């Protein structure tokens, strides 16, 4: 699974910041996010609503309206700067470079066009292909994502398919130009667990067969445990902890990560006691606390700097596993026992 | 629709005490109409199709299943929020399907509902106090404005809200707080029975835990009986005493939560549980998921015999021909499942009906010899 350390960096993000103009004042949605994704690697971005996980990827792809969003920092896809790109170049890059899958397949598919037409459109937009050829490739893609009877499915409309089938179609569209990077934003959240299992298997296969880099945005730590090589935990627009999936989920260092894991009812351990809870609610991006973003909810705050100074990401625990440092942004360090 | 196995439920009833809510052969069928001006009835959608289920007083029964399996409709039918088209529902010994207006109002007081979406289920133009006191007014409880206001304060405290929020409007609250308001309203009539339909589904993980803990505390404190409907098996395993699994309109397995979670006896339950990801990387990577073939059949074209047979990895001869009844399985008392692997028990399928949907063309439906 983790033969990825050797992979070359595909996407590099440095100090990404996104500010949005909102009716309630400026919102600092992403506040200095740095990470990289290598070929064939799956990076999971975890966080609750409002943590900035979706906005951070929309910003990379120029999908935020320029009127309300200010994006700063640097992002390189295959060495090419994404943030300074012209809209035309960005369009060229998005298809073959990056495929995106959003949460709700019904809103990302056009309800009045057949599945075939939507797939063919994507294929022809990025290559000199005849209609017949494109249609053949579309059928091939549907077979690859495990849609039964792909030839017939091409002539169907989205409403004729079930939720799991639709999400497969969306994934097929995202893959239609063999992107080197696949971004999935809560792609299986609306699906039943049995269908989710099918989709996760599919993504795993793509990654191993094609060396696709994957950014998997989710709040489901169970899904993360199964598919990710690396995890990035976001809170209040920042990465508060990152490292290999084993380090972050089995040896969490940040009080927030520990809180999230403690709050999760766990089928594997079937602990029937009270769930640990994180008091309060996540901060609004229009009104972030000064100091550490997590301190108002933090159960172990005790350092004088908590309320005044944002802790930097520092190497914690065993340090570096498989070439990846395990880092957390907390003043409480090793002392903040679980 | 046979209730053979539930004769043995006597032992379970003794262990669990008295039955509060009971469904027998419960059916909720909706007509499927054609498009066009005639809107002819072209079929029947069997949302709930022959459910036998008991909810014991003081327990939390978790009801799980995939979307479209009929779990919400079943919850609604138990409260008569949708009229059953067949079978019976009794609440504390009273036949719910035959209630008159006045008695129905009393049922509404004694059996409440917590809805999924706290954004949609609260009236945006009413303050928290108005929302929570409405049931008090309707049922004539705590008469007098002051008494009602005092009761509202009490209810808000009960669900962990500051009574000072009574004058505020829903938009001023976060999702978790709104769900607490929804729970306070549901508790206003001092109900015996509460149906929580995906009550935590739209909340963030850290907030879900708060609401789960609250429901559990309330259940113990007030001696409530809960039907906790959810697609989240981990949450159900955590909160429920017993788990009922639904597939395509039918309850296919019921038993003590630990027994169902650790030793599922019906292939569908097994597949469902194996698909739930757990937050332990090593365990998760080494786990063998049972990936089911295909999609859930439409509830308007229910396969003959066992309705899971079209996707079942263990399908064999009797599956298309005998509609399995719930029968005792495993070692835990009160653990029942509708599966021929435990012995062929049930009603033979009547073949003479030409309209019985036997999808012979489905390759997955062919019995594996």
C-alpha cells in the first residue's frame, strides 16, 4: 500500500491562504496550509464542517469566484504554478491533470443530458477524438468503474440510475482524461456503506493500476483508515496534525484529533461507555479565536501561549515514519495525555 | 408474514420485560402511478412489507438498513404518521390503526419523534420557547402561561441548553443546539416512546457524540423507550440494546446489539457490518469486506422468496421458492433471522400468480447448486 515514499511529488501546496468576503465580514477560511501529494499516494484531508477542507481544494483549481475569494500562497501541479495560471490554461490543466468528484452526484451531473453525452463531452474537450471513438472510450470507462451494462447506461439519464451508480458515473467522468490527480470531496458520504465499499475498492484499484494521486476529503475517520497513506487533520482553516495514517489515527498528538477519535462510536472495540465529547462547537471562520485555533474547546490547555500564539506544526512522537514526519500544532506537546 | 418464530419470543419478552410497541405483518404499500393525465396505478411500491417487530418498554432498539429499505416508513407507520395498508400496530396494548381522533391525540403525546434535519424541522419564525411549548398547549399540559414557561425552562435544561435561549430563534443556533431543541420539543408531552429518525446524521462527529450521550442519558433518566433509526451502524451499536436490520421492506434480523454486531446470522447483516469502516488503519487494511453484487432491487419489484437472494453470496435452492420467516439463530436468546441457512422456515411462494415479480432473467438470481 505504501510503496509511495519513492513517488515523485505531483502536487505541492505552500502556505495556501483563502479569504472570503461574506455578508458577515471577511472570513479566513484557509490559513496557511502546506502539503504535497505524490504519485500513487492517497492523502486524506479530515475535518468537520467549516474547517476549510473543501475550500482549500476549490481554491487550488480556481473554482472559487474571484469576486469573493482572495487566494494567496503557491501551488504547483507537476511543477506548473496553478494559482497564477490563466483561466484558459487552467481549463486545459483541469481535465487531464485533475479529476474532481463531489459529494452529491445529482448536482454534479446534468439532469437533461444522457450519461453518454456528458462523458463524451469531457473526453472530446481535451483531445482530438471522433464522436464514435469517444463513445467507445466512454463505455470502456463505465465498465472500468463497474457499471453493469455500460452500453445501455450511456443512453440513460442520471435520474434513471441509483445513487451509487451516479457516483460511479461522476468518477468515470473525472477519470475520462486519465488525470494524474483525483480529488474526491466527501465522495461517498451520501452513499450507503455497502456502496461506499464498492467505490473505495474502485479508487484503490485506480491508484494501484494508474499511479493516480488521490486527495480524499472526508469527515469519516473509518474511511481514512482504509484508504489513506497520509492524513491531514484540519481545524479552523489550519492543518493541526499530519503524518502517516497509522501515526495520526493510532498515536494522535493533537488534542483535537484525540477528541475526534474519542467521539467516534467504534464498531471494532464496541465500547459501551459514554463517548468522549469535545465541548462547544467549531469556530466560525469569520470569528477565529486568537492564539491556538482550538484553545476555546481544548481539554488540556495549560500553556501560557495557548490564548495568544498559534503553535507551529512541530514533529512529535516517533518523529519520521516511512519518510513522513508526524507533526502537530499544539503547545501541549507530549504532556497532553489522552 | 408468518409469525411462527415469534412464538419463541416469550423467552426474550421475559428477559426484556413488557412489550410497548408491537407490529405484526405490518405493510405500507404505495400505489405507483403512470405519468400522463390518466395516472393509472401501474404497480405497488412495498415500502414496508410484512414486518414483525416488538419494542420492549425501556429499551433502545436500533433500526438499521440502507437507504430505501423502508426504515423511516416503518418508524412513521408505528406512530401512524403514514397509514399502514395491512397488518397491525399496537401501542401499550392499544390498536394504533383503529384510533379515533381523540385517542390519536393521546398517542401523539405518548409517542414522539426526533427528526433528521434540525434545520428543516424547526419553524424559523418561532422562538425556542414557542416551539417547545406548542405540545404543552396542544395537550393542555401545565396550564397557565407561567407554568408553561417554567416547564419550557425545565425541558431546555434537561437537554443541556441554557434556559436563557428560550427567546431566541432557530437561526441563532448551531446544528447540535437545534437538535437539542428538537429533542426538548419531543419530550414536552412526557412521552413513553420516542422515534429518532437519523437524528444525528446531519451533525458533525464531535456534535454527534454530544447528542448520542444526551439521548442515552435521557433514556435512562426518564425511562424512555427509543427506536433509533440510523444508517450508521457504529452509532447504533453504541446506543442500542437490541438491533433490528431491515432489507427491502422486511426486518431480516433482530437480536441483542452485541450478538448482532459480533455474530451476524444473516448474510445481508454480515455484508453490511463488513462494509462499515473502522478508524484503525491496520485492522481496516487487513479486513475482508464482503462486497455485494449490484444494487438493492426496487421495492416495486420485490424478488420472490427471500428478497435478498439476488445479491446474496450464499443463495441456494429454497431461496426463490420460500419466503423466509424469522427464526431463532445463534446462541443469544432473542436473536432471530430470516434466512434459510438456518433451516428452511417460511411460506412457500405461490407461483400461480402471474404478476408475482420473479425476475428469472437476473443471472444473480439463479440458485447456486
